[in-house]
C-alpha cells in the first residue's frame, strides 16, 4: 500500500504540470531551466550523493543500495536551529518543516522526487527503526546541505 502525504501529492502535481507545460509548448516564453538531477543512494546508515548548491528545481533520483529498508525525509532547517547531527544526538528538538516524505523503500528499488529548493539549509533523515530500537538517523543516516543565493 502506498501512502501519499499532502506534500508528496503536491510535488507530484507540480512535476506533472511542469512536464505537460514543457511538452505542449512549441513557441512563446522561454522554458524553465532544466532541473538538476541528483543521484542519491541510501546506504547502510548514510546517504551517498553530491549535494545541490544552487536554487531551483532538483530531481532526486533515489535508490536503495542496501539490504535494509530505508526512508527519506527532506526537511527545511530554520536558520537558528543547530546542525542536524547535533539535533539528533541532543535532547532539545526544534521544528523543521517537511519538504518531502518518501515512504520506506525496499532494497534495490528506485524512485524520483522533484522539489523546488530556495536558498537555505536542508536536512535528509532516515527515520526507520532497527530491531535494537534505534532509528537509522541516530546511527548517522542524516545529512545537511545548503542552497546558496545565486
Ligand atoms: Cu535507513
């Protein structure tokens, strides 16, 4: 069963609208720039990827290259919030809006998620819990990247 969050559904709608507008147009205003494709592999307690740096549409091509199930939540990290690894190891929690929420992905599966990223701080977190009770994020499966002003 696939669960769709409101954020994911709106991302799908935006992506579909973008594809349709690109296909239907033969003249008129210039097309938006091509989205940046970022390959992201979910590995044992880490994300392997090259972080995007410039604002705009990013298509994360996400694969699970591990033998464990992983998920991925993309967060917008407010300016005054400590680094995400400090957050995960500390006792204080700060609110961070969710940009995208990928349901748990089985090994050897791939999917794509399109997001529009403005300048700011972003976090990637896997919240899958191991049999020992710890979440993957607590074992290091969390990363932060920054989109800079153009
Ligand atoms: Cu994980």
